[in-house]
C-alpha cells in the first residue's frame, strides 16, 4: 500500500468580494477529493479558471478550504499551530521566478529561507551547495540572479525550495514564462528531483508534453476532477479533452487523425518514439 503525502477530502473553496456584500460568490473548488502518494510525479491539467492553481495553493496552506479538509502527512492544513510543519513538508514554486528571488547573489538567495529557520552555518553551506548541484546551478553560485536566463532563474528558485528539504514540491506553471530551452531545462530538473532524489512532485501545467512525462495526470474542469489516470489513458480521450478546451500531445493528435481517416491507429501513444514505430508499421502495410 502506497504512503499518502497529501489528502484532499471534499474540498470546497470560494472567493468572496470584501467590498460588495451582495456580490455573487465564485465557487472555485466543488468537493474535490484526491490523494497524492509519496514519490509520485503527478501533473494537474485544466484550462484557465478550472481550479487547478487554487487546488495547488491548498497543498501547502496558502489557501484554506471553505469546506472539507486537506491533510499533509496527516497534518490538518487549517491547524494554525502546524502551519510551519506543513510548509516544511510541501514547498511551492510559482510561475514567475523573479517573484521568488530576493537576494543579489545566487547562493545567498538559496540560503535565505535557511537563515530565517536558524539553520547552523555549516549545515546551511552544505544544503545550499547540494541544492544548487541538484539543479545544475552550482557553477553560478556567485553570480547575480538578474544576469541569468529565465530557465536558470527558475532552477535557482527550485534550489531555494530544495534546500529546505521538503518531501513534496508543488510547481504552479513553472515554465509558463519561459522559452522552449528554459522549459526543457526546468522539466529535466523536475524529473531528476523525482527520480533521483525521490521528491514527490505535483506539476500544474498547461503544456501537454510536460504532463505526458508524469506518472499520473489529473484533469480539472469547473472546479472538479473529471479524469485521473496514467497519461496514456487520459490523453487517449482526445474528444473529451478537446470538449473541455484542452489539447493532447501532438503525437496523440496525429494518431487520432489517422484513426478518423480510416487507418488503424493507437491513441494511447504519447511519445515520439512509439509514434515513429506505429507510423513505420502503417507504411509497411
């Protein structure tokens, strides 16, 4: 039996307008229940307004449920006395790395949270070095963050979270503001953290190719979870995905179109290598 790290139970959330008492309440999460297992790499998909970022912010108590419960390793996130414990276990990385970088030197930025936690200097030095090495940024430790590319800045932001040694990292569209090279760098880092260091990863994304690399894909629409399965199974529902305004990986789309044109094809294919094999097989026929 897999060990749970995050458990959401019938979570409801709505935003209220403090300035207009009679303004309609906007319900963002509608009874969401799910569990994230330790060591898992989970991608969460959904169009704008689906509730995916709101759900992410519940995972380390940035937001608290209006109804239902969220537990992090058994700790109720609404327990104010345990807020520090929750955030030590689940770190959060946001869309814009500039909003998370606070120091003028890379290694000082990674050390910032550790200083606030009162980590001893020798241990801090070790943690900072280890975190920077794990994201491939150790050689830039004495650089100014503002001289780095977008992808490098995001990797520094991730190193700052890693240095705190959380069990889980939630990344809310961390590649949305990056160019293709930066996206590849950051995704490679995320995968290594998961596979090599066993860190549980929850990736909120709107890039289908990123989600295809996860162990599990959760699809949200209208504040509810509508699909939750392995990537090949989720993306094989091409028409349902398009119905809710989402794409599928390009190779899956190709297989789908071939199938519609009368050629036998497998819409469970989500990577280029298997797609090439399937096309070669079709050509042989």
